[in-house]
C-alpha cells in the first residue's frame, strides 16, 4: 500500500512537475533573494546619498554661474548624462586595470579591483550628474521676489542660500527626484553584469544552477516591483508633507461636513 | 589610438547595429505609446485600467530584467507553444528581435505618458469644432490632433529617445553584437579596455548630440507660427 503523502510532499511534487513556475524552489532560495535585495538597496541608497551630497554644491555652482567651475561641471554632467551607465561601469571595473600606474597604486587592491566599489563609484557619478542638472533647474526657478526679500532683510549670500534658496529648491525638485530614485534602482541591475550578486544576479544564478528560464527572473521582477511600490508610496507621503502648500484647496463643503462630524 | 583605427570596422559595425536597434525600437515604441495613450483616454473603463497597468508595470521593472525574461523565457514559451500545438518546430529567438521587442515595449509606456499629456493639451473645443464640420475620427486625428500633438510631445519625446539610445547598451548583456559588445571583445583581446570604452562613450555622445540637434530642428519646424511665452 502506498504510504500517505504529507501535504508538503504533494506540494513539492506539484510544484516541480506540474506548475508553470517551480514556486517551492523559489521559496527554498528566498533567503538568497533577500540577500540580493540587500545588495541592490545598499548600492542604490549609498549612490543616491553620496551623489546627492555631491550634487548640491555643483548645482549651486552651475546656477550661480561660477566662472571656472560652471563649464567644467557642465562637461561632466553632459558626458555622464549622454552615455550609458553600463559603459561607465565597464570603464571603471574593466578599464582602469589597463594602466600599470593604477594597478600599482595603493587604491588598487582594496577599492579599484573590487566590483562593489567600482559599481558604487560609477552609480554615484551617474546619479550626481542627473541630480545636479535638475537641482540647478529648481534653484534657477526660485522666485525673484524671495531673493530680493532676503537681500533686503540683510542676509549674507550663504545665509540666503541656506535658509531661502535651497529649502524651496528641494521642495520643487521633489517630484523629479522620485523619478531619479527609481531610475537609479533600475540602473542598479547593471551590478549583476560585473559579477555582483544583487537581485538580478541571484535570479541569474538560480536560473543557471537549476537550468530554468523563468523562476529567477520572475522572482527578481516581483522584488523590484515591490521596492518601486515602496519608493512611490514614500515619495507620495513626502510630497504630502513637504508640498502641502501646493495642494489644491479642498472644497469648502467637505471641510464644513468634516467640521460638523 | 592606433588600435582603435585598426579595429575601426568592428566599431562601425557595432554602431550600425546599435543605431538600427534604437530606430526600430523607437518605431515600435511609438506604436505601443499611441495604443497606450488612447487606451488611457478611452471611454471604456477596462481600456483605461489596462493602460494604467501597462505604465505601472514598466515603471516597476528594470529594463534588463524584462529583456532577460523575454529573451530566455520567451524562447522557451514559443517552443513550448509550438510543441503543444504542433504548428511550428524549434524556433531560435534572436537577440536583436528580443532587444527590439523589449525596448519597444518599455519605451512604449513612457511614450504613452508623453502622448497622453500632449493630447490633453489640445483644447477640447478644437476637436468638437472638427467633429461639427463633419470630419471623420481619422480626419480629426490627421488634421487636428496629430500636428499639434507633435508640438506638445516633442520635448518629452526627445528625452525618451535619448534614454532609449542609452538603454540599447543593455542588449550586449544578452549577447547581441552591438557597439558595446564589439568594443568589449576587441578591448579584452588587446588588454586595452579603457581605450575602447572611452571610444564607445565618445560614439554614444556623438549620437546623442546629433539627435539633440536634429530634434531641435524638428521642434522649430513644428513650432512655426507659435510664440514663446
């Protein structure tokens, strides 16, 4: 007599032989996907943080047309915005080893031969270029009156930048920044092309190891969708908080109704 | 520099593949984009939801993941379908086709947003007027909607095209012999990857700069008779 199979055994058998996607296999490797997600999020977050901090002084220099810096920064942003991130990453990871001086320098073994650092450098420089340009746009659209008012109040240029120009420019740049965050996340898949085990890297590894076509990619895709959803919600909340003054006024009837309740 | 001149044919071949890939994907994305835009603006709730789902999906998934899914998964799917139905034998999905399909699909979603905004920018009164003088829907589109849509859509269209050109570099990862792939293999065999990657960056910069100029010319042409605020 055939031994009674447990539900788990049945599920495993069904998943392996009948289901279009072997979901039990994905479940077994879920911890790897979470590790991959951590690498992806780490790279994205660090690149955005460092790139964002670099972008602020560069955007100020561009917006104020500082004589020597402005053209140099323009060249930098033009070059990085006009070329693919993949090639920039290859340039840092594969290209720098061409020079003996780089290979023998003190930076080589801890940083420049490590894919993680190369990817981080490439992503940071890339996102800094994009952020600089739209932050410049936001700074340049500061209403003239705000600047005149702060000059009239006797603020020094630095105080004016810190208290008037930047806070309102950040607010205006917020919707564009949500796109930049999502694009940086999308770009982070390039890490998997230089041997890093990010989300897509884990997906490719799973497919290669078990000779599959869908499972790894579909799981990675669902993870990416979840992350994008979280980013979108976070920015919606931030916009609600920081752009409150720009929201259309609620109709008086609703406010009256809620007041009486 | 000498090595680059020696390998110029490889680079030129790659550039041709990259540019034709970008142009074909652009055409496909315009088709997808128009469908998406009209779906989102249609009166049927189902179409509106489908259109919204399309843009949400593309925004949520990185290009390369989708490309790999279509290239590796699509191959298996088509062959499984062929085996079950018996209609076709073994089909080899080539990288070029997978690349065009993926890029067209992805940028179709961005184009849909562009076109939707442009269509909404046309005053409703003009379309009503065109209908009231007895124009068919096709005539309305050809004579009223399209010429003005192009004007409103161009700045964002230019942006999409530039992003698309840069996204073509990703097809080298699934093995298509485009500019990046060719330069990479040439550079690797010579141990001169830096030189070759710089050359690739320069070629991409030339392509983006040229298309920027060309699209500015188109913009001037379509903006004849309008004044800047």
